C-alpha cells in the first residue's frame, strides 16, 4: 500500500506503549491496538515504519510482523503454538547425525553434543542422537521437560522462540538462544553444518543462496526481537 502517514511516534498507553501514525494508534491485522511491552521495541518499530518510502512494504518490517503475531496469534492460540514448538524436541536437528561421509558425522557430533549436554543440564532433558534420518523416539520425560521450558516463556518470547526453532530445526538451539547461551551467528552455523558441507562440494545456485540469506536474516531478527521485548524501560 502507499504510505499514508507523515509522522511515526510512540507514547505510553494503558498496558504498554502504543505505536502512532500521525497521532492515530496503529492496529494489528485483527484490529487490536499495536501495544508494545517497552521502549526499546517501540523505538525499533518506530524506525521500521519511518524507514518506509512511498510504499509501505510489510516484508521489510519483521519486527512489526512479530509484534502482530504476539498480539493476534499467541494471545489466542498459545497452547497450540506451545505444542508445535515443543514437538521439535522429538525430531531435533541435533539428534540426527549424517550416516556419511564420516568427516561430516564427526563434525556434527563434535559441534552438537555439547548442546545436547547443555539441554540435559539446563532443562533436565536428555535427548539421544542417532545416525541417519530414521525417526528415533525420545524419552517422554525429556520431552515434558522441554515443554515446561517452552511454557515458561512470555508471549513475546514464545513468538521469537517459534521463529528460532523453525529456522534452525532445533528446539535445543532455540532454548539456548532464549537463554542467551549462544548468539544467532553460532546458532546459524550449528544448524547449517550439512548445508555447508553440501555447498562445499556442489555449490549453491542463486535461488537457494537467496533463500538461505533470507532465513539467516530472519534468525537475526527473531533474536533481536527477543532481546528488545525483554527491555521494559
């Protein structure tokens, strides 16, 4: 749509900080007030809307998208979202080692096992790795422990966590990002060991590389959103 506003601002309102366009409160797609938890995230959304040119391009506004997700989806569908995120623990990327070549398997094991150990120590969830793509049933108690960690998040954290888990394919890496036990660059590297190996042998076409860059940026955005949403100043 064409840009219809001149001034973007934010002001404290009931229950949070409201985003304003020419003094009018911005609404989510579900027609709820775009109410933010703190100044840091509000400032990022102000910058995002202010940076739009003659046309407003939603695809260039990842923080607005995530805020809309929190207010329109997480608030109404939290149990289903929790279940969807927790389900990744049963098929976590870190539990599936490549059967060959051996050097890739060893690289994955060396990089991933410390984070499986972290999940066991931090959340009481011992996930067991396997070689190959055949599904391996995980201990029900471990999955329940991961579910409790997901359930302990705020709505804002859950929206960011869902993106992190979906992008990396790993609930363990998502929870480590939630804990700030690793950063987005390392989480991305860990999630891309197989892709990096394949690219080293066969290369990447332009379309695949563009999709990869978009996913990489989306992970950074999700982690930034997580950090900003926790700043209640």
